[in-house]
């Protein structure tokens, strides 16, 4: 909806990869209603996706939870701000960054271990979520971190 469009615009205008990451994290946290407990389906979905970010197929998740795809999407979007698939993309992207930056993995190995199917898949995700191709994104983040 409108909130997602505003976030997309803010992400495009963000000056750095760290700023984009902060925007995503802030948006996620703002969407979680701290006064209400999320529906158990949402909590279970978060746990399933966190355990395996590349498995964020809504049909599979809804069958495991015995709820319709539409209902699962609606509950998840209400609690988190976007759907389970996007949530899985963000987690997989963060895992890739962590493997490269904190553990020193080469880009190809980090991509495979994080769950990317191939180099074009990784490149699309880095461009979409980080604003730059993988090598440039890592280089910019390293410079910003003083590495």
C-alpha cells in the first residue's frame, strides 16, 4: 500500500547501504504493534522463515500452518508491514551480508550458503534491497565501516 511506496522511495533516496538497512529495520519495528500479541500464525511464520529464509513460499507455509494463503498474508502484513516472501528476502539478504562481512566468506560461497540460486539472483536482490551490485555494496559497506 501507500506505506510500502513511501518506504520504497525512502530506500531509493537513502545515501548508503547502512542507511537503507536502518530504514528497513526501523520500518519493520514500527509495524509491530507492541501492545498486541501477534497472531500465533505470524509468530510461527517468522520462526519458520528465520530457520530457512529461502523457504518463504506462502503456499508451503500456509499448508504447514493449516491456514489459507490469503489469511496468512493478511495476518502477516498486518503485523509486520509486508508479506512473508519479502520478510524471507530481507532475512536471506542480511544472512548474505553477515557471511561476507563478519565471517569473511567469498561472495559466491556466501550467496550459496545464504540460499541464492545463482549470481543473477544475488545481483537482483542486492540491487533491490541494497541499491548496488554485490561487490560494490560490500566495498561501500567496508569503507563506511572503516575496513
